[in-house]
C-alpha cells in the first residue's frame, strides 16, 4: 500500500473515530463533571475545569495545524452535548496560542525586528529581514481591513448563519480541495530567503479568508504559500510569522471587549485552565507541524478536512448535530 493510501486510511479512521468516541465521551464527561465540579464553578455555557482543559487542548492542537480551530471549537462541544462554549470563552483561551507562537518564534521575531531596523537605517531594502518584515506588515493589512469592515457593518457576525455548523462543514471541504490542488500543482522550490513583499500581500489576502469560520488561518496561508511555489516548511514558517500580528490584534481586541463587559457568570478558574491548556498544546502543535512538513506532504490534512466536513454534514442530516 502506498504512503498516500496509508495516510488516507489513517486519517479517515481518526476522523471517524473522533465522531464515534464523541458519544461515550459525552456520557463520561457528564458524569465526570458532576463528580468534580459543582454547579457554582460552571460558566454560562455550563463549562467546568475539565471541559475548559479539553477545549484548551482542542484550541491548541488545531490553531496552527491547517484544520481550523474555530470549526473544532464549535462542532466538538456541540457534539459532546456541552453546547457552544461561547465566543467570549474561545476568544480568551486564544491568548494561550498567542503566547505559544511568541514563545516558539521568539528568536526569529527578535532577529527579523533587529535586522529590519538596521536595514532601514542602512537603506538596505534587499536584505532578507527587511523583505520578510515588510511582507509580514503588508500581509497583515488585508485581515485588519476586512475585520474592521465586518465589525462595522455586521455587528452580529458571530451569530450569523456563516458560523453555523453546516457553513463550517462546507468551508472545511472547500479548503480541503484547495489545499489538495495546491499540493498537486505547487512547485515547492522557494525557500525562506526568497520571500518578499508580494508574498506577504498574497498570503495576507489568503489569511483574510480565515475570517470565515472553518477556513483555518494556517490552512489558507499555507495553501497560498504552496500556490506561489514555497517549500512546505517555508510556507508554514511564514504563515506562523504572518499570523502573529493578526492573532495578537484579534486577541487584544476581544480581551478589551471582554474586560469591559465583565466576566459575568464565567468561571475564572475555567478560563485560566483553558488558557494554560491552550498555551501548552499550541506550542506542541507548532513544533510538530514544523518538523512534519520538512519531510512530509500536506495530503493528510486534505483527507482529514474532507472527512471532517462530510461527517458534520452527515450528522446534521441524520439529526445527530444541530445546524446552528
């Protein structure tokens, strides 16, 4: 059996197993929750520290892998009977992913920042640090622009049909097909030293697509990177660096809104546990993906996203999952 076929069957099994195990986990978590968390520690979404830790794990493992954290944070809690954990909770635990990406890429960020500053002082606009730094800055503009447009003209975007499970499933399938096409036709010959402003803008436009839940920020940017001829590991590395300003800005804005609104009935301990869990598993997923893409292709994520999307649609049609 070829490596591609082995990956296909493996990921199909993993995705299918995750849905099958949802139901015993649902029963287990309900009993476990009663045993370890009194009603007073629950959030408005019914989350206790066990559920918060699990959702932090989901956030961490899916934020930087091209399979969409927003999709998994929406679908898995609903499938487990926990309901939607709420935009406020997911926004706060995303801060853990921000800490992790700064932690992992601190040396890169320091080097690029220092090199970028020196390049400006020397008017050395061809240096790699200047080109990468400018690419990151220019690539951040599209997601900020469209994000502000959405916030200004669609104030109830978080409750719109585009965040429904059906829409998420469709986005997962479409992005799987695009990633597969990029894998098929991408030349993958360009390394990190070839990056420039144009690459930042193109990948930045792809990053803006991630404003649609289920698209995946890392998925859209890595796909774009493959389309423009980047090596897989280079596409992933630049995707993470490009995502730092966007993820940080989004996290700070949501944290500001959250602090102004107050925690309400949300459990502070659950928020802390979820954020810590998110930090640890985000770091693990970044380290794993960077090593993985140095020697492996991205087909494993293509098949996973296809199966994940089809499974969601099937569950909706079977009445096992609400299209909400």
